[in-house]
C-alpha cells in the first residue's frame, strides 16, 4: 500500500519488512530482466531493481522516487542502479526506456484528472516506440477499502528490535472513485504514534484504458491477479501491460 509517511527515515527503514518480496515482484522482475533500459517510477527502497541487478541485469536501471528517505534505503553499495530523487513532474526523459513500471499500487496516488494525464504523458514520452508500461491498481469491484479498519493491526520488528504496530482507518469511504484513509504506526518506545493521511483513486478498467489511449498507450494485456488470471468484476487487481504506439 502506498504510504507517504515513508518520507520519514525511521519508517522508510521498515518498508521492506512491511512489504517483503512476493508474487507481484516476481511478475515485474520477468519484465525487467527482458528489457535493456528500465524506469521504475515510485521505486521506494529499490528492491525490484536491486534484485534485477543481482540477478544479472546489466542494462540501464533507473529508480525514481520523491521520498529522499526511501532512496537512502535504495542506495546500497554495488547495486548498479541510477537512483533519482523526484517524480514525473520534475524529471523528464525522451524515448530512453524500453520499459516503465509502477509497482506497489503507486498508480493510485495519481488522484486528479490532470495529474493523471500529466503522469501518463510523461510515461509515454519516456518510452521508446513499442516500449511497455506495466503497472497495477486495485480493482474497485473488490472493495479492498472495506478491510482497512483499526481492528486489523499488523506488528513487525523495526531495525532497533522494537515492535511496531500498523493499522488503517477509513476517514472517508468511496466518493466517486476516491478513498481517503489514515495509516498509523505506533511503538512502545515512541513518544506518540505517527499518522499519515492518503487519498487513493480506484479507476475501473474502462476508465483506465481510456486514459491510456488518450496519451498513445494501448492495453495489450490485463490480468486480475499475479497468476495472470482473467480480469473479472471482483478480482483483486487490474494488472495492466500497455504499449507505446509507434
């Protein structure tokens, strides 16, 4: 889940523990290993690109993230990756990449219509003709936000060995295609909890495809889960592979 609180150095150090390598990472890694130049938008701690390099990728790997604290975690010796601080509004590339990815539901923080269009235009500019944009967004039909309650507390061990508890609470349920919620982090050793507030956009498949077409990206594959199951009204994910028009 995207959480802007990871701009905090101590919370950024928890990110990989809260988000261990999984089936989604395996899905993206196959695309990354098959492309010679890759841009990871919202790369976070960079575990996808670091893994690609460790597995033998020797093309160009670029990780882009607006949170300096996340890039502190990403910049580890010997990664062979170019780490860039910023976002698609502040950094621009022209036909430099064969593949652009947005993982971890980062696509859903593009809440406004113009923000979404601008980001997609930037992705299209960054891609070579025939290049691919691969990303996922939660399927609104699955209504994932209904499980984001304070009764579902997750506990992990922080870098200092102390337990950190994490939970979500809806602040504003679905309005149109947007959901607002808080994410709270607390530990017995802290003076007070740390709370972030986020709004996510849940685009339906038809609206998603239309937004991509508008900027010259065509959907070529779409799946409902990481096992490449068909897209259905209530499948958990909308995993999209879009191609830049020549």
